[in-house]
């Protein structure tokens, strides 16, 4: 255990942190179970213990994230000398695995914020993700934020190679008041800066103090260089920015590929319709998360055109939006209509209110849309009939690879039907049916879990056998016969044998 030197500050005289001492000891011996270190900052002690932390992480290959926090008090703020201590940790490349830093404390001066930002412009700094959380008591938030952004985009005017583009690509800002001046400043240094390495900006948990159209133009307009934008964690988000157009500028954006709209509170029908209209024409956004919002039935229906007309989305999550059967049927019908053009691979509908009728509609999607590889239906209201519909689709599908349907109201009989369908499927690689063995005597559930594991194992073998021989290492007729024999041992899985043989025959015909 490392005992810190006694600090000179009165506020630090009684300071002790056994948890930190324990983390330092574990980091020093490269404990594989220690992946994150929480550092409770106190000014005088903080500076010396940062150096202790830096020494303990020398050669560490497991710690990937550090959280530096302090009380919301004027006595505990990040100063320039603290930044110098941090530099020891980041610039020395001592911890090769360290990729993330979260700072939950205020800066004493704008200059300290600037120097802190400059750390991540150092070519020796390996940090890829930074999260800065302000205090509600922070003085001059605007000037602090400007200095931080200026530091993050710092480039030397000389030939000094110390300050080059660092590894930082993601930044999250929390608990700031973002007015027109603040957003303009972020645009100047980061959002609209083509030379900036930061391409992922997360502005959740902030107060937006500007009109929707101006904020939308800043974030989504043609000058934006961001590839990922995250907004949310603010129940009054749309109330704060007003009723004017917000998503319209996405139509002119050719860079953004991921948009996260999470926990925005009430999601107005007009904004949902506007978003859907734009995404019918946008061809660059590949991943969209609209999650945990207060969406009324009309707002959900307004999203339907996305499923019918969009051709670029590959991952779409509508988790936790109170989606019921009527909305699901509409989504599924629109997606089937667009099956020839859609590129959707991942569809997440967990934590909603989807029942049997919605599940029946989605079973048609599994058969019609050959691009879909992942379907998430956990935490809904699907019963045995819905499970049976999904099971029939699984048995016929040769493209679905992942299915989650746990935490519904499916009985043992419904689970049995799902398990039986896996025997006739050859594409699934991961399945979560929510089969939990509560009692050691629960032999039925234990047996079903074993059957699921066996199905996935045999699918892996079958898919390996369906590859062209030139693409498989150590491929030989003897090994092929051995694997085929293993597949044929269980009559329940005989369909996998036929699928493999059919694919190999097609290879021979195509080759000849």
C-alpha cells in the first residue's frame, strides 16, 4: 500500500483514499480484473498522487479508463500544475491500454482548461475518448468551454513535432449551458473544423439555449465535419429549442453516419415527421438510435416512412419508445415493401410493448428482408403465439444470425417451439431466449439450454463447411466427411446436412 505525503492545504489534512491505494497496488501488478480507476481529486494531494498513479500504470495492459472527480467546490479545481502532472501519465505512453478519460471537476481558470485540452493534441497521448462534466457552480462556463475547445484543436505554429494530431476522436460534454456563442465557438474549433481529429461529439445532459433551426444548422448543416452526433438526456430538449425546424439540414449533410437521439423527453409529432421526411432522402446515415423517448402513437406512425423509403440505414434502434402492435405492424409492412432496396442489418425493438400481433408481423420481415441479421425483441409482451410465429420464420430463414427474445411472457411450451426451430436453422450464431435455470431440479430448462448451445455449435460447423475449400485452412475430404458425420448424428439437425450438401453442390456447378 502506498501512503501519500501529508498535504499542506488545510482542506487536505484528513484526506485518505484506501480505495485508490488499492487500485494503485493492483495496477502496479497489472491485475487483469482492474480495467477502470476512479481518482478522487484533492488539490495538493491530487498533484502528487497523479504522479503515483502514472508510475503504477507503467506497462499496464488492462486499465482502459480513468475517472478523475472532485467535490463541487472552489477548493478542488483543476489547475495548470495539475495538468502538468497529468501530462506525465498521458505523454509517457506508460499505460498502453488507456483509451478513455472522464473529468468530473471544474477548471480553476480558462488557461487551465486550454492546457488540459492541449494534452490530447500530443502525438504521444493515446486517449481516444474524453468526457468533461461541468459543475452547476462553475464560473464563466462559456470562457472555460472556449478555452477547452481551443486547446483540443491546438496546432503549433512552429516546426515543433510535439504538438501534432493526437488520438482523440470522441468528446462528450455534460452540464454546460450551450448558447449561440458557445455553439459558434464549438463549431469554429471542432464541429466545422476539417482539420480536427474529433469526429464524435456527444452533447447529452446539456441545456441548449438557442433556437432549433440555428442549432440544427450548426450540428447537421453542410459545414459539419462530424461523423457521429449524440443528443439527449434532457427531458425538455424540444421545449428548450422551440418549435422551428430542427432536422431539415440533414438533407444536405454528406458526412454524418451515426445519429443518437436518446431520452429527449416529449418527442413532438412534427419533429418525428420532419426526421422521417429527411431520412427518406438522406443516403449517408447508416446508424440511427431513437431511444427512451416519450413518443405518442402519432409520432411513432410518423416514423414509418423511414422503413418504407430509406436505403442507407444499416442499424436502427427504437428501444424504449412505448411501441405497441399497431406501430410494429406498420413498421413491418413498410419494411417488407422496401425489402428489395433496404440495407437494414440490425433492428432493435427491445423495452417496448410489442405483443403477439407485432411479433407475427416481424416474422414476415425475417423472411422478406434478407439483409436483416439481428433482431432484438427483449422486454416486450410477446406470448406463445408470437413466439411460434417467430419460430416458424427462424426455421425458414438462412440469414438471421442473432435473436434476442428474453423477458417476454412466453411459457415453457413457447420456448420449446423456439428451440425446435433452431434445429432447422443454419445461420444463427447467438440466441437469447431468457432460459434461466433457477432450480437445479429444473431439468426441462436445463435440457433446452443444452439444445440451444448444441444448435449454435453445429451451426458454426455447418457454416465453416459451406465455405469454399480454398477459403478454409486445412480443408480436406477426410475432414469434411468427419464434420458431416458429426452433423448427421442427431436426426433433429439433419436439415443442416442437406443445407451443407446443397451449398457444396452449387459450388461444384458454379466452378464447372
